[in-house]
C-alpha cells in the first residue's frame, strides 16, 4: 500500500507537505532517464501546487518583518518573518524529495544545492540537452523499424513504447505520422490493407490501426491454413491416383 505524504502543521493556517519519495517517486534519476524522471517529479509537485519551488516562481519572502515604529519615533528590532520560515521549510522538504529520488551516481552533482530550484536548475543543465539527441534516436528507430517475424501486436507494441517516450519528452508524433511508421514496417502481404488505410480521408487512432492490422493478420493466417489443407488434399489425391494406375 502506498504511503501518503505527511502534513506537517506549523499553526492553524499553514501546512507543509513532506513527500514519501519511496512510494511517490519510485523512479530514480540516472544519466539516461531524465525525461521520464522529470515527468514523475513535476506531475507530483503540480498536484500539490509546489512547482514554484523548482521553477523559481515561489520567490522567498524577506527573512524579517519590517520594524514597528512607535509613536515616539523609535523603531523595534526586526522580528523573524513566519512566511519566510514556512517557505524555507517547504523548500527544504522539496529539495529532500529531489535528493531522495536520484541515483547514487547523480547525488554528488546536486548534494551542495541550497534550494530546490538550485538542484533542479543543475539537473536541467546537465540532462535536458540530452533529450534532443534522444528524440533524434527514437525517431530514427521509428523510421527503421520492421515487423519481420513478430506478430502484429508485438510489432505495434514496440512502436507504441517509442511514441509514448517521445510524448514524455515533449515531442509527440501526429496520428498520421504514427500510421505511416506502422505501415512502412509491414511486408508486402499487408499491401491491400495498407492501401486501404492510406486512402482514408480521416486519421485513425492507434487502437483503430491495431485492430485493423490484427484482423488482417488473422485473415492471412486463415488463408494460409486453408491453402495448406488444400495442398495436402491435392497431394494425397495425386498419390492415390498414381497408386491406382500402377496397380491397374
């Protein structure tokens, strides 16, 4: 059972969110999975309206309150600002969530970060640029992918995994392009259904493509089985006829 985050009450009006990284951030950041890890972390922080702590929009308030001016003109000493203390605590809890969700090899790169925004910025600089090369690699994989001896379902599942990762990296593929990638990797025995799909006036969803191609695959298997039975029957009939001619 997943453990919910703890709510730490400072007073009757202010609440802090302490995350359970083990259950809420199970994917550890490595040098190769930044887009997936980023999606995991940002969705969690947006859910609790805390994304400002990593993007820098949750600007910290002054650490002290303005001095009070008495009627005689004297000023009181600056008192600690409760809003700053709350910001500081929530920022440290958010920073802790980031530290707890990275691998041991990544940890030294952000261990000295003083704020969640500082840690996030370092990780963005280190790994975000690698996303572009990953996009190019994934698109090349889509261009070169072939069904070969795999079932249609396995073939399309491989494509789905790639397009889902591209979507996570903020580089989604259009429905028409997905259709072209799927059809280009099929053998000539699918040319009839491929022509039918290409000539449609409206785009197909991935599920619709899947259902049509799987149905055509089943049709081809039935034709192959029927041809095999017919071949065996003709061969047996020919053998029997030859035997009768020899005996006569």
